[in-house]
C-alpha cells in the first residue's frame, strides 16, 4: 500500500515537472518567433503617453502598406498619427527604410504640432477675453497657467510667437541628420532622434519618440537662441498661413556644431522634397498638392 502511494506521488510530481518544462519551452518558442518577426518587419504596439498639457495620446497599429509607403506627394495627403517607443529598424540600407523613418518622424512631430495648434487657440481665446474684460472660467485659467509655464512666459505677445507649430520639413531633416536616418545606435538607445543635448554636452534620454518630439518643438519655441526663428515664422504665418522650413533653416545655425549644418538641412529638404510637409494641415495636406 505504501509503495503504491509513493508511486502515485512520484508520477504526480513527474507530471508537474513535465508540464512546467513544456510550458517554458512554448514560451521560449514564442519569444524566438517574435524576435525573428521583429527582424523581418517592424512590430507595433498601442501606446498611451501622458503629459501635463499634451494630454493622453493613443495610437493604433497602422497597416504595413501605410508605414512602408514611399514618401511622395500623393502619399503625404494623409499621414497617420502614431507613436513608437523605439524606431523598429534593423538596417538602413534601402531607400524604403529611410523613407519609413522619415514618415515616422513626420507623423509624430505632426501630432505634437496639432496639439500646439490647440494651445494657440486657447491663447487667442484668452487674449480676446482680456481685451473685452471677460473673466476666465476656473478651467480656462488653470489650463492657460499650465500653457504659460510650459512656454515660459505669461506675456500674450510672446506666447503667440512661441505657441506655433514647427515646420515638419525641418523636423524630418534634422532628425535624419542628427540620427543618420535613425541608424545611430546611441541615438536609438536614448530615443534622442533630434540630437537635443544637456549643457554638459550629453545627449538627453527620452522614454519614447513622442516625448523627444515634444522637447524638440519646445526647444525651438522657447530657447533664446531661436528668437529670430520664431519672429520670422510669425511673419510667414501672417502672410501665407504656413511657415516654410527651407527659408527658416538658416536661422537654426546654432542648433548643430557643424559649420555646414544649415547647408546639410537645406539639401535634405530639397533632396526629399520635404517642403510639401509644411503645407500639411491636421491629418490632410492642402488640396493644392
């Protein structure tokens, strides 16, 4: 009787061990399969990114046909808005992969610009109410205060200079130049695709590409080195409704250490015809294209 009982216990123990081993083997197989798939094509996940005034941003998996579309005028009429924690590229040997990288940057920077446009509407609304001596509601006052803190001024005139979108042609060209089409390993590890640096000449690390884009736009909109850039942008927007990145490029001479920095940015904008991105409004490009 005791022998039978011991045999039952032994076989139960053996069954548990074999089950756990089989389960572990299946998990390893899935991980290997996922790793192989990530090399064959990019993998996307739904991200929820929160920021005090940039709100909650969610992005769904875009179709492969959209992500891998070649960056042409006809293709840019609708740029999908999505964010990636990491740029999922393994090699940058083909024109297709380089254009995919540019499309990711245009998409994420475009989302940041859309939110900046919403901030601008709030600033204009506050300005009108102040002119008419209308008191702000509690929510309006709180949101306006957050915007003032983010853009580092309470002066309406300065806010209107600072709270404006950055031309996407510049964002894409600078990201390409700073990260070598996203191929620089250090840049990818830190999500520092726009090459933003601390005072100590160390690259700033970001949790994701969306936050890197927010910091990039904020730098051009707040940093005193780009005051002339903001003034000229305001003049362009007042005249034509949009800002031309190619014309504004010379005003970013302080952004990079290379003496040919402006020349390189300008060449990239011309090479890939990135100026078409500057005519983009929301998700749709102007019908003039």
